C-alpha cells in the first residue's frame, strides 16, 4: 500500500513537471513586442498555442489562438528602384499584434497593428529587408498579399 502511494506521488510530480515544461511562451517571447532591437534580430522566436493557415508564395492567411514572439514571413531583396505593395486585413480578438518591416539597416517600421485593413505601397531600399509578425498574447487572424514592382524579389521563409 505504501509502495502504491509512493508510485502515485512520483507519477503526479512527473506530470506536474512535464506540464510546467510545456507551458508555452517564454518570458523572452512575451517581452519582444516593444523591443525593436530584438525584433530586428535575424533569428525568430515564437510560440503559437494554435495556428491554422499558411503562407504560400506571396499570400499569407493565418488564424491563431495565442501568439507570442516574432516570426519572419518574407525576405525582400531590392536592387535599384523598386516598390512593394501589401494588401492586408488584421482582426485581433485579444492581446497585441503587429506586422513590421525591417529595412537593410535593421530599422523597424510598423506596417499595421491591431484591427486594421488597407493597402501600403513601400519604396524599398537597396539590400535585404524582412517582414515579420509580432505578438504578445495575441489571438485573431490576418491575411496579406505582397507584390513587387521593379527590381525586387520576394521570398517566403519557412
């Protein structure tokens, strides 16, 4: 009887430890939203509790239950005079969500934030830029289409 209680107690402790280890977003991911220096980093760090949708070629459509951190969706290579047009819709049910452009000098520009829809036409600088989504306990959905004009290539990142 004592042996069963010990095994049950150890099993319970292991289950609690396992659950704590898989709890989701780190404090680093939750602290990224207002940190442009970290957002400009080439590495991504993100956690989705649920994520449905895809980014195929120049179209992204994603619905998420809870999103923390930052995820790079596209890399844009521009040589010379070029433009990028982004059509977007964003519906945020909870938390904070934004989409940003990181230019070749690693400066961060917010393209859209929270509930929003519209079209943006950007003059691209020479070099590589990136488009990231950033969330802090965000839940909702967004879709975007990105097109280039001139000497520009747009790559979806996996």
